[in-house]
């Protein structure tokens, strides 16, 4: 009989097990992971560098139907506690602006440290073992797995933690939504899920022609003629639409028929830009308009702007009228892309929605079944890009580890 079985060996599951065993080494704790290794998703985070947390953890960086409950959990285990926890397992943290990374800048080293700690603490790890169902009888949970070699009562436990993550990252990272099914069977409400921190699909004739080109831009999302969100950074043009940090960050605000606008010369006021464009007619006199943007904008972006303004690229620079100059300046500062969707869960970094926090007490124990807990992305909490989602994994793990200790007495 186990004291605790954790279903899912990702960021939240591994850290729950480690925090639990550090406080109560005598407990018998197991992690069951369907993939051949634990922590596979962690290895892919932060472009292989693992943006482990953020200097500034605020409520405005998180999204949940029950934000107050989530924020309390984040406040209880925030930046300093996260640094201490990682230092205790050998990972020192450093910062790039407000983003925190392991000093090694290697996500794989975070997985190694978690794995080594789990091994030292004698946490039982069952990999390549998919959990199919969880049953409970007389305050004991029985975990049913695909592995038919296990005796029926081998995976009996007093407490169980659902740490199966959400849908972001897709099947290859083990994100298939099984946790929602398990919790639903215990009477939990599961809120609709959508991919966030994801590339945005747009009407793509322009973006396809600019595929692979990056531009620093002030980005706005427009919905029903109102600005609903904005950010600044490097935007990447793709065959399907737009990507890059500000697009990923703003993707949660993109609905069908939203419009993304890029200001590609944000540091120059519109009137100044009109003057600048007008002046360039003389500078590039005698040359075709294909050369007009040399030294100001990426050549191909400039050509796309001209096409958008219905100006022939073969015309000479000096033939631009004052109205053309105004249209060019306006288009550069308000380059519009109609949103048609996103590239889906397989390409997303987080899941919005999931298991409703209202069905859990403030210590993340189920209100439907004593001894049942959930941590991490399976819950209806997600954060902005910048280390906020992993921070939720560490913080919710701390709450659940403490909660299990009080439950077991
Ligand atoms: C490409 C990418 C980059 C990211 N980069 C960052 C970043 O830099 N910073 C940041 O803060 N966040 C980042 N995130 C988000 C962050 O990784 C997740 O929010 C976090 O890992 C969620 O942790 P989790 O433990 O809840 O779920 P997961 O890490 O998804 O772990 C769940 C585990 O449960 C297992 N499992 C599921 N079902 C079963 C079952 N039936 N039986 C057994 N095992 C099961 C899965 O195989 C998986 O290993 C990124 C996400 C992606 C996809």
C-alpha cells in the first residue's frame, strides 16, 4: 500500500513527490508516468533553456475562473521559495531581465536534478505505465494501468494526485487530457479548454510571402474596433500566419475575426514618418520602388507594404504622390492581419481551462473525494509566457505536498 501515488511525472508531479518526501521521508510515494521518461516536457521548455519562473509573479499574469484561490497558492510559494527549492536539489537560478533560468541554461539539467532527487529520496518511479482508471473503495484508491503484469492490489494508495497536465504540447509530450477524464469520474466539473501561448493563423497571402522574416513591432489585437491587448517584440512571419514572442503572448486574446496590427516603425510618429517617406523620393530618385526601403525596413517587408498600397514595384521612387507617401506611412504603422485561428494544442505552450478550482478546497484536495488531489496544468490555471506556467506547477505542488501531510496526519 502506498501513502501517495502521483499520476504523471511532469513538472508538477515530480516536484510534489520531492517536496512530500523531503518533509516526510518515511512515506511510501510513487509516480506513474506513461512515457518512457519523466519530465519530457520540461526538457523542451524555454527553447531548451527552461524559463523556470519570473522575478515578478503577479495576479495579472494568471488566468483562472477562481483566480483568488490560485493567487493564494502562488503567494505561499513564490520566487524565493522556488529558488530555495531548486538550490536544495542542485539547480541555481539566474535571471535574464525578469525571466529566471537554471544557471546552466539547460532544461535537461533541471530534469536531471529532479530525477536524481527523486532517486535519492527513494520515490518509486514507474515509467512507460499508462494509468487507465482510478477507483476508490473504503478510503483506498486503486490505480488501474495498462501494465497487466502488476498484481491487482499493487497500486493501492491512501492518497492520489492527478498531475497529468493539460493538452498543450500534444501526445508526444504526454498531453492527452486523461486527467480530465479521471477527475470527471469523481464528479469534478471540467471547464472547456483552449490552446494558449500558441502561433496565430491569419489570412496568409502576405505572411507566406514574408516567411522567415522577423520584425520588431508594437503589436495590437483589435476586436470590434477596440484594442483588447498589446505588446512589443520580435514578430515572425510564417506560411500560416504570425509567430514570435509578442504573438504567443497575445494569442489568448485572438478570436475568430480579431485583427492583429503591427506598427513596424513604432519609434517614429506618423507625421514624421510621412515626412521621412516623402524625403526618400529624392534620395532614391532614378531607382525603382523595389529599392525604396533600403536602410529603413527589410526590403521584402517594404515591397509587401507597397503591394498593400496598390503601388507598382517597377515604378520609379520619384513618382510617388503625397497621398502614396501617406498611405505607405499608415500601412507601415498599421499593418493589418485578419485572424483565422491558431496552430492548435500540439503547438501550444499552455492550456486555458481544465479542472474547475471550485471543486477543490484551498489546499487543492477534492471536495468530492477525500484523499484525491490535483496539481499543475490539469487545473484551470494558466499564466503568461515568461516562466509563469512552471511557477504554477511548483507552487501547486507545494500546496498539495503540505495538504497530503496534514491529511495523512
Ligand atoms: C514547448 C513548450 C515550452 C514551454 N516553455 C515554458 C517555459 O519556458 N516556462 C514556463 O513557465 N512554462 C513553459 N511551458 C509550460 C509548462 O511546461 C507546463 O505548464 C508545465 O510543464 C505543466 O506541468 P504539469 O506537470 O502540470 O504537466 P506536464 O508537464 O504535461 O506533465 C504531465 C505528465 O503526465 C503524464 N500523463 C498524462 N496522462 C497520463 C496517464 N494516463 N498515465 C500516466 N501518465 C500520464 C504525461 O505523460 C506527462 O509526463 C512550455 C510548454 C511547452 C509545451
